[in-house]
C-alpha cells in the first residue's frame, strides 16, 4: 500500500507519499480499506517531531478514517496510521457511518466526536441551561462542540477570528468573540451578567490559563485539551478556590484502549443519534488528495479553515497513486 511517511521531522514538505508494507491486523483488530482521513493538530506536532505515536501504533499520522470493512462503510478512531490506504484498528474503535452522512465526510467525525463527548460529558458534566466557552470555535473540534453543546441545551460562547463568526453563529454559537481584538473574559462576563462560563473547553493551554480561571463561573470546570499557547503558566489558586473551580487536562490519543472503547461506545449511543436526526452535521472545509497532505497541513497551520480538512485516498477518487 501507499501511506504518508515522515522520513525526517520538519515542515509540511517532510510528508512523503511512499510505498510501505501492508498492515497486519493483530488479535482483536480488523483491517479497514481507507477512503479518507482528516488533519488534526496532533498530526502537525507529530510531523514536527514533538508528538510520537503511542507504543504499538503505526508511525504514519492520522487519528481518524472512514472506509470499508468487507464492503460495509465504517469510520474509526485511531492512535495513528490514518494517512494510508489501509489501517488495522481494534474492533471496539470502529463505528458505522452515521445515517445521512457522506462516507467520505465521515472521516472527520470520530476524533472530534470522541474528544468533545468525553470532555464535555465525561469530564465536565455539561448540563442543560449551562454556559460553555469554546476556544478555537472554527476548528474541527470547535464546530462540533458548538453543535453538541446546543443539542444538550447549553448556551455557547466561542472565540474565533471575526471572518468565521457568521458561520459559527449558524452552527449555534450565541456569542462570538474575536480574540484578536476583544478580551474574552470581559465578553463572557458581559454575556452572562458577570457570572462567567460554567464550562470552558480550551485548546490554548498556558497563555490562557489565568484568564480562563477569571472567566469561570462559581463551580466552573475548565478542561484543557491543547497547548497551542504554551505548556507552562502560573495558576492563581486563590481565584480557583474562591470559585470552587476545577481544572482538568486530558488527551484522547494516550488513553488506554479500554477507555477509548468506552468513549466510542458512548459516542455511538449518545452522539450518533443526534447526527442521524440532523442536530449535528460534519463541517468540512475542503477535501484534498491524500498525496497532497503537505498542502493540507499548511492550510490547518494557517488557521484559515472552518471545520475539517480531509485527505481522500486514491481508491475513493479513482485516481492513480
């Protein structure tokens, strides 16, 4: 088969479409003929040499795919290996393509659905009538989180560049904040009568930590799922104690298989029905041939996209490798 390899860490040009050995499924695994994968920030970190796959995972990037198993359309959550024509994956991480979703677009669902559901439900316990602040509202995770939170009956505030605001409001965001011009703490306080956000889903990490605590409501929950703004920061424990707040940091890729299987099961039971009835839809910015992964990485790094950038395998387009 062919796959996107990384002979040496570096910029987007480090991604090389090359012939590699076919994967061999292990115990409890099945082989998926890949139709498409999707670009995630973790793939960019891996390409740069900052985020190695977990032990036993394929070395090729790609945390989610859609494809076929014995002719049946499926999608799957991966620890790696999605930028390829075939991938072996544990049975418990495979999902049917949701009713009404294009089989190619389904490649952009598993990682965001599992990330959003596990953090907003498992970790933060977001409930009806609460307010959630989603940073990076234009990302794949952001666009999914807006829709999922609205389906739970929550009020949604997002940060994103102004050019993306109209599309995010169409998805269900009530308040949109341009982080390049506005103070999101002030915007959240203004929108909530000074109370703050009950839940914050944060991709920035260090640079936002203090202000996120300032934006929390009493008994608020801050969930950090990324470090785009740095790894380190000082935490004002006095402010956190005063609000009885909680801070959690989670990563999906490194979770034990049993936890990921449980998350996938929860997504199938609680999220897939929302997609089937149209309450949530995949937001796809564009599709590119898998061999053009370098261009896809440039697009995502520039943060000009809204939703997911997909990489389509040759078998799904009829093109040559």
